[in-house]
C-alpha cells in the first residue's frame, strides 16, 4: 500500500493524534536546561555556583522518582571527574552531605548559606542523590518501597542511564562513588552493577568507574556488631566485668548464635546490644533528665532515647531551609512530592530490611580486583566504629592476600598523617585498598574536617594541580609531602588541558541539541505534509476527483475530475501556479497553509552553540527517627 493510501485510511483524527503524541514526547523530554538552578535562596553574594537539580522518573508504574542535586566543578586539574555522594539510613537524605558535609555550602542559619571551606567540588563535579526512592526529596507510592539491595542497585543504574542521557558531557568523566554509613551497603552493590554493565557488548558508553570511598560504613555485620563491646571497653563507656558488661555480653552471645545460623545485613538481636549499651549507660543531667551517649560522637551526650538523633547541630537549620517554598521551587521539586523534606524517612528504613541480600563485604574482593577502594573512619563514632572496620579488613582476603599483611609477619605500615601542621590520623594501603583513620572525628567526618577529607579525596583521585598552578596544601605522610594538591588554593582554570576539556563538553551539548532539534523538525514537517495532503484530498473529493484506479488489465485508468492538463494529481498540485493549472487544486486557499509555515532553527550569530545547562552566561555563575532508631536497625546518615 502506498504511503498516501495509508494516510488516507487512517483519517485526519488518527494522523493528528499520532503527530500530537510524537510532539508531546519531544516537548516533554527533559533537557539539562529544565534542571538548571537559576537562583538559590540565601546563597552568598557573587556568581552562583553552576548547579542542576530535580527528579528523574525511575519506575513510572509505581510513581518512583529519584531526586538529584548536581554541582559543577570549579576547576579542572589533570582530567574531568564526577563524584556521586550517598548518605545512609537506609532512608536518610544525601542533602545531609550536600549541606553539612562535602557540598559547596553550609547553613549559617535557616535562611543564610555560606561557602564550605573544603567542598569536594573544587576538582570534581558533585552529584548528590536521595537514594532509594522515598528518601529525602525522592518519592514513590507508599506500597512500593524497596526491600533489597539488588532492587536498589538496579534502580540506580536506571537513574544513571537517564542522568547521562540528559547530561552527556559528563558520561566520559572518571567516576567515583562516595558516601557513609549504610551507604557501605549501597555503594558496593551499585559499583558491582556498573562493572557488570560495562562488560555487556551492546553498551555504547562504558562508565569509567575509578574508585569507591566509604566513610564509617556499615559493611560486615559480624565484625562490626562485635565492635560495639570492644569499642565501649576501649573508650571507657563500659567497665569490663561490671554488671552492665555482663548484661551486654549475654545479649551479644545471642547475637553470635543468630549470625552463625544466617548472616544478614541487619540482625535485630545484635542491634539490641547497641540499644542496651545506650540505655544502661544513661545518667541524669543537672535538670534531672536522662542523657545517653551520642552514638555518632561519644564525646557528646544527648537526651534519651535520641542518643544522637538530634545531632549534628546544623540539622536545626537544614530542615526548615529545605522546606521553604522558594527553595523547593528553586530545586525543581515535583508537585507530586506532597510532603516536606525529612532528613530520614522511617517508612523507607522499616521496609528496607535486606533480608535476602548478602552483606556488601562479600562483594569487596571482586571489586578490589578491578578498582581501588578507600575506607575511612572517624575515631569517635560508636555505631559504625573504626575497630569494626579495622577488624573486617584484617579478616578480608583479596588480591592474593589477607588483610594488610604484605608477607607472613609483615604488615603494611600505618603512616602518620599530618595536615597543615597538625596530626590528622594515619593511612594504611595494600593491594588496591586504602584505610584512613581520622583523629578526633565523628560518624560524619566531613562535618568535622571538610578540608582534610578534601585532601584525602584529591590524593585518592590523583589530582595534580601542576597544569593550573596554585599553592599546594601542606599534607604529609610520615613527614613526606604527597602529590601536589591544594584545598582552596588553585590559581585558576585557564589551561590548555581545560580548554580542550571544555571543547569536549561543548561538543556533547551541541550534539544533544542537534538531535533534539532534528526530532522536532521531522515531527513538524510530517505534520505539515499530512495536514496539507488531507486538505487537498478533501477539496478534490468535493469536486469529484477520484484519483487513479487499476483497470481490469492492470493498466492505470483515468477517472473523472482530471484537468485538461496531463499528469497525475500530485503533479497538478505541484504545478498549481502554472498557466494551465488544475482547477480543483486552484480552489485550495493558500492561506490554509500559512499557519503551517515552519521556521528552521538556525545557529545564532557568531556560530554560538546553545547551552543545555543554562539560559545565558550570566547564569554561570518524617522525622529524624530513622537516622538511627534507638529501637530499630537503621545505620545513620
């Protein structure tokens, strides 16, 4: 059947419906410009940091959307990098990381932002994601919360596919995934999925996953549950052989038996050890109220049973700031997100029990055979304490060895780390695994020491500022200066390497623009031709034109309605302006096509390319109870 016959059989309503659907799809397809943050309430004076924010739909059938907040790097050192940051919980928002840890801003009060001295976006693009669905600004139908780590990882890959489709200029970056606490489960699972994806033959762009960073991570339950007691004894929170100690040890033996039967990510009988520890060590304060240890920083105390859920103090400002209507609008929060931002969603945490998931420690050996991993710990954290992390490393076998043992009886040295003249901690490295201990630090190390964690990040990523210049930061291991990196002291970014990188970014943006423009042009052109042909056909019908039909012998027979001029109907239509034009075609009002005139988008003066990241160069610049339920099993921010 000829194409025009197909169009005729469909009828105008069907044609227009199809065109409308195609047009709506093209128009509704999100672009980077839709996510560009033009204004951020409370931001410091001066050029606004380039950023994007909003939702990406992950599971349409369940109304599942993940929220992201992306910050562009300030400088490019030796190559482009992107760092994804995830907080824990499960169910705690990564906006904790954005506004209290590694992001460009900190809150001075609930309406004033200040710059974070030590932000991780100086040499890397930063991408914060509220993960899994239902966390922070992310949302999903309440009967569709996730339960297992595999589900979470699969959805995160969908998110990345969609995110890179909108921001293709970042798809070739060196990619790092960082986070803390329960993200120690999320990050290895996501990394495992990325590496598996890269091995598929049909993948056009393999993502250059270069490393993982996990702070105070919940990774291996057996060692980390046992460390509740060993840490409490070492820190003097509980005295050995005391009544309190004996009670805790009875509960821990129950925990050990259940772990021996089935190894789970979370074991309620083991969580009870921490709950009992916090409860049995309470004291009355001067106001006669019970106080307990802050499980995130044992140097501090909190009211019982919060035990740290009111910490850190910046949380007092973060919640009201992220609930402001102007902030919600600036960050492009979908209207479908009907509830205000909460630091930790208890419903997400209570559903995400991972009862069928194996602990992420079992993924580490394979990951370490392919990419570097850095684990870091704050020395004053109880809930995911450094003793548990150090023990899991000692028990782990990877890349031909066990723990940090280099050869029988020889261990990788703990190298003393000084930062800007002060003792900062120690580093230990072997066979693709690095461990860093931060002295005098809490569960949220970047909250305490943003500059030190930035130096750690830059060392791990191999940042080299020699191409851009600047004042190197004084950071030493065993007294020896490390690679030439800087925290806040970069001279600029006008180097040949960066210019080449910018050309790559511009090319990616332009390609995306061209593709979207071509789609729209094709749709408009098809619409115009279909409309014009239908109107012409209806006019011809009214004047008796029947078209061409095949005669009995298969030859073409001319029917009534033809003009005196020879040729087909289409030829007569094309020759409408001729001296001997077709009368019926001549009756077609030219004004009926005026509204279908298509103006082809052209490149603006000076061959300027459209930026998908902004409008102009002027734009360049429920409750926290799930955070760590004292009677639950969530593993913090």
